[in-house]
């Protein structure tokens, strides 16, 4: 989901103002003392897992249909509020990625107490204390895919795309998604900020966005464009991205059974 609460179409924004705003945001983060320590930590993750595989654990309802016991021997990227799964499963991700402001604010208590490696948007400096397992990222709105995340990443309208960039940065040559339904029961204007109802049927936990929480409606078109870009970049570097989701509507990425991906030699 897009972190930007402004719903206006990009086509209505003066490109010069947009570029100026992008530059100001970059300078502001560059001057923040935590930017330098985070970038140094991010550089230490560069190509740490070459010729290895990883799984991005997305938050759709289908996640509950995946055999999470298969993940024990694979590096995993948990997303956003993946911790809501912890009372249902022994699974724990290798790291957690979150860039949406509403998610960071709503989940700050967990982020502040966990020892799991965190990759959080720089907005999190307002809510999540700095420590060794926290890396703050700088988000850009440019339509690019970062191959080196130590400077900036592109949110691409979905945290899944951020995890794809981090996986590339870390050197993984084979990545699979699970729980990526690419379909939401909640409908409305993409990126619009809305107030949740009492129950969330669009994520694996009914309390994910529920009880009056603010969240932003997904932009599935822009998300798919981001996935297409990731697929193109991965393939250009002889790497692969697969979709190991049980069902769902994402057909852009080649399908593979989770067990086959985990047990494959590449």
C-alpha cells in the first residue's frame, strides 16, 4: 500500500513541485543522525545471501492455507503486522518489513519490543526506538527498483515490492511469495485512506485493520506494475521470483508449489 495519505492522482501534480518535494525529503533524511547508522547497517547486508533462496510472507487470507513448517530452513521476510500470526503458529520470520505510516503507528508496541530484524520506513523514527536490530529506510516515489537499498527504496504501492528490493540487495537469487492473494474484499478508490469496519476479511487476521483503524485501500494496478518491474530486473540478473501462494489472483509471476520451491536446488 502506498504510504502517502494524499489521494490526488499523480497526473495532477506539477512534476517540478514533485521533484522539489522529493529532494527536500531526501535532504531532510540525509541530515538525520539515524540515516548514517542505518545506511551503514544496510550496507552490511549487501550480498550476504548469494545463491540462496528466500520467501516473502504476505498477509492475505490464503496465508493460513500455506504449510508454514516448510519455512524453517529458509530465510523469510515477514510483512507489516505478521506478528498477529504468532499466536496461531510457531513460525517466526527472519526479518519484518514495514513502510506504511498507519501500520507503523498501529504496530509500534510490537516493533519496540521484538528482537526480530526490522526494516522500517524512516517515519518510524518517531515511534520505534533505535537499536541494533532496526534499520530505517528512505523511501522514494521514483518508479525504479533499488538493487542497492542502502540509499533509497521505492515503495511501489505495496510493501511486498519493498521486500523484493531488500531480497535483491541481500543477494538472494530465488524468491517466492506466499499469502499474496492480490485481491481485497474491501473496495474503493486506490490509495484512499478509510476507516476500518469491525472485522477485516482482506487479511489473514480479522483484527488486522479492524475496529475503526485507519488504513489505505490497495492499488492493485500499480502493485502489479511494481511486480512486473521486479520480475524484469531479477531475470536480467539471472534471478527468479515465483508465486507460491495457495490460490489468489496474481498470475504475473510463475506459479510454483511451496514445497517444490523449498526443496529445489535453485
